[in-house]
């Protein structure tokens, strides 16, 4: 009897403990179901945010590509206008042709910078496309992670933290992309302003060209008038003004530092007072534009000859025998003429009577040294100013 009672009591205890365990399992199952439902809601929210972000990216990409096409059309239009301007201005004086060449190079540099900016923007768009593909991959990973969450809730919590961190990184990346797009738009606006400035400069050059053409025509008429009034030529010794000898020592003293550097030589000859200026002291490197030192030398000369009576000033442009490469001149005759003409124009602006000025090109046919060495070619690149 006691054994049966004991057995009954043990069976009852086992049943009670089993019921308690079942209740505990049921509660744990309910907790897991609630957790899974919560994670599914969060996943749907992330999926909605993802598709919204994709739409925004597509709109920004379409706007950027449309803007790029517009800018490319503007660049093509500017290229055509620049080519037309170049054809018109090349028919003008040599000095103005060179100035236009410089402006064209500047425009090409601006265009290259502009193309670099466009290439950078295209590269950024490609990067955004890659990031979109990466987001799609992340979406797939999230869906797989959600399936695993249904099996193990603890692992899902850890993956949820990782997803939140990745979302923060994506938000930060989106903010950076917005800032970069804003910066690119600012750069594009600045480039448009630069293009407008170049258009204004082209118009100004055209007006300058017209003024120079009028001055050239006026000088031609004055030259023809002077030639018509010129009597029978006198012997060379009779054309030298006697007052020139008085300024020789003063001019030599004022140009002493240039003479010491072998940039200037001065001598009294039968043909008159001869002032020889080396090319590197007279012009900017690689151009026919007067440098500051060249203007200073000419100013000292002009200051000495203005108070006296001068019959004639001949400016002779000399070159070496090397073929022209970067300078926009047909040959060395044109180069020598451009150098002499620029000196004459400067002297006219400083008050010298244009009727006594005569620019001449000697090309490379009157060297003072051998053209076979760099030093010899340097000496041959010179301008001679002969004062009678």
C-alpha cells in the first residue's frame, strides 16, 4: 500500500513538473514570435527607405547627365565661335595675331580644366552607381539575416546592430555625396563665368584689332606722303644730325648696367648712333611683347633724343636661323618685322614723331656671330636702333 502511494505521488510530481516545463516553453515561443514580428517590421521600414534612396539617386543622376549635356553643347558652341574668331583675327597685324594665339591657349586651358571637372563628375556618378549595387547586395544580406533571425533571436540582435551601423554609414555617405554635388555645381557656375569673361576679351580684342588697322592705314598714308615729299637722297654722312654726338656719352652712362651685362651695346658709326639691344633684354621670353627692362631701356633712349633734332630713326629686327615653332609667324622675315614694329609703336606712344621712324626686318641674313652655337644665336637675336 505504501509502495503504491509512493509511486502515485511520484507520477503526480512528474506530471506537474512536465506541465510547468510546457508552460515555460510556450511562453518562450511567444516571446520569440513577438521578437520575429518586430524584426520583420524593421526590415520593411529599411526596405522602404532603401527604395526611396534609390529613386532620389536616379533623379540626381538624370539631372546631372542633363546638365552635362547642356554644358557640352555650350563648349561645342564656344569652340566654333573661337575658331571663327581665330580665322578673322589671323588676317590682321602680326602682333595682334600673337595676342590672339595666347588668348586661344588660355581658352584651351580653361576648356581642359572644364573637361577635367566633367570627367570627375562622371567618375562620381559611376561611384554612386557602384554604391547602389552595393546597397542591393546589402539588401540581399539583410533578407538572409532575417531568415537566420527566425532561427536564433540572439544572433538576430547582433545583426540588427550591424545593420544600424551600416545605415549610419550610408546616411553619412549620402550627406557627403550631396556636398560633393553642390561643390560640382559651384565649379560649373565658376567655369561659366570664366567662359563669359573670355567672350568679353575676344570682343575687346576685335575692337583693338580694328583700331590697330586704322593706325596701320594712317601710318601707310603718312609714309607715302613723306616719301612723296622726300628730295633726292643725301650721302650717308650728310644724314646724321650733329646733335647726336652730344648725347652719346650721356646715353652710354645711363645704360651702363645693361652694357655691363652684355645686353646692350652702343656705338657711333658713319650710319649714325647705333644702339643694339639683345632679344632677352627687350622682349618677354618666347614673345615679341616688350618686357619691363625693354621699356626701361627705350625710355632712357627716348629721354635723350626728345630734346634734340633727329632726322631719322631706323629700327632693324634681327633673328637667328632657327625654324619657328611656337611663335605665330610665317617666317623669320615676319618675326624680325614684328620685333621692329613693336619697338616703333612704343616709341610713337612715348611721343616720338612717327614720320622719322622706320621699322625694318633683316631676318637672319646679317648675323654678328655664328648660328651654330647657342651663344652665337643669342647674339644674333637683337634689335638695332640707328639714329641719324
